[in-house]
C-alpha cells in the first residue's frame, strides 16, 4: 500500500447522484463501501465532505442571504452529510466517528487533531465536518488544512471525472487530461479543481493531491495502492 494515511475530499453534489439535491442512498453506500474496504486493508482515513447538495453559502449570499449566515448554513449541511456517511460506513461493517469544527455535542465530537489521529490508528474512519469552523473558507480549504494537520500522506479528491483536464471534458471534446501537473501550473492555467487558498496550503506544505473518479467502484483502493489513475498535483 503506497499511502498509509489519507484525507479524502468528497463534494456534497456527488452524494446526490443523478439528482441536484439531497442524498442518493446508492451513491452513499458505494462510497462508504470503498472507504471501509481500504481501512480494512490497513489504510488510515479521514474524510471531508462538502454540503453543496443541501446548501451552498456563496450561492445563498448571491440570492440575498447574509454571507456569514449563508456559510454557517453550509457548514451545517456538511454535518448532515457527515452523519449520513457515518451511518453508511457502520452499515457496511466499518467504524466511523463524526467530528465537528464547532461545538455540537451530541451530534459529533469537537475536532481535535490528536483525537482524530488516535482514532484513525484504531481503524475508525474520521468524518471531519463543519468546514474550518469559519466563514469565507471552502470545504476544499478545510480538506487541505485537515490533511496537513493530521499528517496525511496525500489529499485525495474524489470526483465524477477521472482527473484534471485542460478544459471541462464534459463540455469540450478536445480537452486533454494531465497525468501529472504542478500546483504552479494548475494555478497559472486557472484550472478549477480546488480554490486557490486550498492549492496554496497544499503547495506550501508539500501535500500532494490526486484527483480521480470516485464513482468507479474499486478506484479508491487502486489510488491508495499507487496505481496510476487520475491526476497527481504536486510541487
């Protein structure tokens, strides 16, 4: 196994499956099965899930919501997704625990890095919800921060496409996939993979990022084992 500790970032939208909102039980169960599988084989895993399938703070502010309140609503949406994922992992036979960036007992335990690391060592899938606990930061930035804090070997971004392209492959048939790309080049090309704050944090802390297709069963295990799928972003 190439990576012994990973931080997996999943978008909230991916949990909705073919729908625009809500949670698809089929997608949720498949994702939980993949994560439970790698942990059973000895990989330590923490997960950050977005909340866009329920509420997105930025778009909410564009609709008239106060940005601060909108971001707080978005943070709560990530907790809802985290609780759903916890249930799916337990149903799949794994162990999971939800941690929240703001105090929210008994919904979840307040995030503490040392507690999370100890839990991961004991085979518990740690679901880190609530973003960073602060407004104006995306869950991509939260994922980058938690990956660095917990000493992950790599930040994995599971998406519905199989890597990073020169353009949106769903819209441009000429789009070319990158096997490897540097953070600098990704920023210069303005590739919309992660926001610039998350990219900068990963670059400055030498945290590699792999973007891959999470919707294909077995792909997460392949990535953890070092199989060259997806796109590696590094220094």
